[in-house]
């Protein structure tokens, strides 16, 4: 059995982790990135493809695909969900993640505090962030102080969702829900750095929320304990709403305000690039595992344990 992924986002994390756990790996790579991935010693794993879509035609027989942010960005959630690939993770969760309405329903039903959503522009009574549907990387978002400001910034023909703008610190917490060990592990925390929302704007312009990278964060321990409860509630909420389980990695994206209120505005039901910081380990994964444990390795370890217990099908959903 091979572990495979596409060459971007967190591929170094996933492939290095699978290798150290003794798996053969396959990295689907566009020709222009061949030298880059070969420079890390991955040349024997490379399968050169001209378009990421080509992975959909691969024989799924002996490859377990580990999905990451580039799968949805370059292939699309719909095509992935329909494909015959063996995907480590939950297609159902992917579906809920791809739909803004389902996404907020899941966060709310899990008992998490979410930013208020304004159904229409005329309901705006506070500073808001306007989000476009299915946006990748915050493209087309704008912020507005009030309703008039929102009207001024709207682009014609674009559909927006308006959310209360929360002033605070962005905190992204990653988890691993192990089916093999029947437990939730808190994995790490980071701050997503966005240009130029996180840079010091020198003039009054709309910020952009394009992701540049991630910065490590170690939370107050009392706050970390609250995030553990948030993770548990999310797993439980998903089960109650859909009957499904969440296999493996997920991330809850939050903002903590000055009163230490935690607002959850997003989630990802898969490995996130913020875990790339925590190679070879995070403080938390080291305490849990007492060895170097990064997310790519943790996924491979889980696949191995599920294979041994004959339970892998439960995590390929
Ligand atoms: P890339 O392959 O870098 O173009 O990324 C693929 C998708 O994942 C894009 O939608 C990116 O916005 C997203 N992405 C890449 N890196 C990160 C990151 N560090 N945090 C959040 N999203 C990311
Ligand atoms: P999203 O596409 O929902 O992940 O949002 C992209 C970025 O917009 C986040 O990383 C935050 O910087 C910002 N953002 C999203 N929602 C809110 C909110 N309700 N209040 C303040 N900032 C937000």
C-alpha cells in the first residue's frame, strides 16, 4: 500500500511522514516542480503529471491519497467527492466544508461561538467582513465599518456573506482524531499570516487576506484546555448532525478577542499547512507521543494501525 498526494501545500510534511513510517510514497508533481521535490530526496517518489486533475484517473487500487488544501483549490471538492480515489478522510466533512451554510450550521450545532452572520446587507449594524462564496485564500473579501461602507465596496453581480468583524488574534488549532486509538489529540497552534491584513498598512486601503505563511503559537495552557473542549465538541457535533466520524486531522480557525472570547469562523477537515511548522514535532505532539511526531507522520502511523486492525475502510470515507 502506497501513500500518495499532490506536490504542493503540505506535501513535504505528508511524504516525509509516510516514508519514516515505512510506506512507499507517490508524489504527483507538475514538471516545473520536479527539481524542487527531488532536492529533498523524493526523486524516486515522483510521478510527473501535467495537470493535478490527472490524479482522478489514477487506479485507486493500492494508493491511499492524503488530501490537502491544493486538492480543493486545484481539483475541486465536487470532483474529489465523486472520484473513486481512496481518500484518507471524510468526504462528507469535505462536503460540509465546501458549503458556507452547512459549514456554519456545523460550527453552531457543535456549540461553538461563531461571528454573527447578517443575512442581508440591510441587516448590517456593526463592522463586517464580506466574504464571497467558495473563495480561496480570501480573494474578493472586503471589510466595512457600516452598511453604507458595505454598499460602497460591493462589486456588482457578486454574492456576499456578511459576518460580524471580530477584532482580535487569529488562532488556528490543529487536532488529530484517531480512530485506531479512539482519542482526540491536540496537535499544535499557529497564526496564519496574511498579506497585507497582518502588515502595517500605511494608508487607508482595503486589506488583502492572501495567505503568506504561518507563525508558531504556544497558547496559554488554560486557553489550550478550552480548545481541547472545542475539538471534542466539533467531533461530537459532526456525529450528531451527520452520523459520521472525523478520521484524522482537522483544524478549527478562530479569533480570540480582548475578553478572551473564542470565535470560530472556519474549519478544515484535513491536514492544514499550519502543521508544516511543527516538523519534527510540536510541544503537544511530543508530550503525547514521546517521539518526533509531525502531522504527516501521524497520518501514516494511523493508517498503519488501522491496516493492522483491519479497520482502514472506516477512515477512507
Ligand atoms: P498552493 O499550492 O500554495 O497554491 O495552495 C493551495 C491552496 O491552499 C490555496 O487555496 C492556498 O490559499 C491554500 N494554502 C496554501 N498554504 C496555506 C497556508 N499556509 N494556510 C492556509 N491556506 C494555505
Ligand atoms: P476565511 O476565508 O473564512 O478563512 O477568512 C480569511 C481571513 O479573513 C481569515 O484568516 C481572517 O484573517 C479574516 N476573517 C475571516 N472571518 C473573520 C471575522 N468574522 N472577523 C474578522 N476577521 C475575519
